[in-house]
């Protein structure tokens, strides 16, 4: 497979797309089309160049833009819900089967282990190779033994061994999760890592005259993101004399409680709510460091990778993050950022402090960070690798 070369730190030239009618069809399946946190599924469809994507799922999330892709869902209403339930229990549906045949699908790629267990029976009946990508929580759910589960989750656990046997290839979004899937019983020979990647053209590395004491956080405001620890670290920094500030982008159930903590301690924190990727890029231009203090305390799901860390580094912004799941794979320790222990506010404050107030050191980290991300995580490289995997699967299944 030919790979387009680019200088380190520079974006790849835009790839060319063959006429759609001439391309082999790939069914991209996920249970719900498409929640906002699953933007990478839509990105998957949009980035394919040598394969023709069609999308399918049980339900469509209201407001999701899908009209630029051929897609299938069961629709609304009582009759549709009965068909959906029958599909969940049997893996069979005539309309979905007809959709796959109409679009001359040659390979099915399911996102999430749950998506794989839903579509694997149809793949077997049509003798189509099945590729499945695990994203994180589906791996943790597969390993759970002592927690209460819904009927759907129990069904997933029951079917998971068959999926791991039937799937032609299993993809994980980090090496950390690759090891976890092997521990679930999947053959190591069929599990590989393929990073999701980021758009290094959108996140262009053009950094502004940033505030040298500004800390930036992006993510869901939930317990596992560790923002409470970050607020403790901010207090420690200010107690030491550093005029550090914090900007938080994101929404979630912890938002109100975090705002109350910040107000009670009179901390200089801006809560900006949800922002688009373009708005996040513009905010990153003015940031000194991005912080990702994720935690697995209390049984929280480990981070699969951490795309926001890659986006920040693509913008030339160094990062400080916890040793959590796949996060250590997203940076070069001591070169593009720092790794710290989980739930350790003093250690987090110390590492943030090294990159705050020292523009020369900060800019050196940032320059290396962009080169590192463009070399290893450029999105077009990642999807060229995925299409190479498709080529290999189809050759083996001929």
C-alpha cells in the first residue's frame, strides 16, 4: 500500500476519492446513529477514500446530520420498536438484509463491542467479513463480574465470546485497550491497534500570543474526568504565588458542583459550556497548557486514548495528564508534556507549574508536540492504515 509522505509537523495533502460507484461497499454499524460523543463514527465514513461507506444502526439520534450518507435505522413507532426488539433477540431483519445487499456491501465494520454483537449474526448469514472496533466502556463491561447489569448488558456479555471468535479483525484505539481485549479471550493474532487520529489541517499549529499562566480543560464534566482534582491543583498553584487561571469547556452532571467549588474558593475559572471543534481550536491558541486529570477511582472507565490531548498538541500546546488507560500513548513524557499519578493534586500542580510562566520551555514542548502528533496521529494516515486493513481482510476472504 502506498503512503503519501509528508515532512514531520506538516499536514498530508488532501487525498483523492475514486468514483463512488466503483468502490467496494463497507457497512459501518453502530447501535445509535449518531450521538454527539461518537463523532469519530461519522469521521470514519467521511474519511474513507477507496471504500464506499453506508451507515446502519437501530435508532437515529434526533438532529444528527446523516443525509449525505446512505443509512438505515428501524425508524419510529410501535411496529418499528417490535422489529428492533426482534433484531436484538435474533440478529435478523429482512429490511436490513435487503439494505446490505442493495448497496453491495463486501465488509461490515461495527463500532463498539455492543454493535458487533448486534450485527454479527447478519454478517455470518451473508458470509461477510466482520471488523469490530472497541472503544473503552465496551471492554470494561465485558470484563465486569460483580456489578448489576441490565438485560441488554447481560445479553452482550453472553454473546461477546462468539463475537471475539467470529470477528475477522478486532481493532482497539490504543495499545492499552488491545491488551485488555486479549485478556477478554480474543486471539492476539487478530487484535490490532489503529488510532482514531486528528485533523492536523483543522488543528493547524498556529499558536497565538498565549497567556503563560492559562490552563485549559476540554471534556465531559463527569467524575472520571477528574476536574475536582484539577481545581485542587489550581488552588495549590495560586497558593504558591503562580497567577494561574483555568478555562473549562464541556457540560455534564458535575458542572453545577464544580462551579460551586470554584466560587467558594474564589478561583479564577471560566466555565464555557459546549463548544465546536473550531471554537476549541481558537481557544487552544491562547492556552499555555492543556490538562487531562482523568481518574479510574471508584471503578470509572479508563481512558481509551484522549483525542483532546492530540488536538492540543497539534496546536502546539503542551499537555499534562494522568497515567490512565491509553493516555500515555498520546504524548512523549518530558518532551511534549508530563504524566502524573491519578488523584494527586500536588503532583499535578508541580507538573503544570513547570510549563506555566516559562514561555521558552513551553514553546519548545509545543513545537515538538505538533511534530509528534502529525507524525503518528494524522487522521488521513490513520484511515489509510484502516483501508489497508480492509484490503488485507478482503484478500484473505476471497
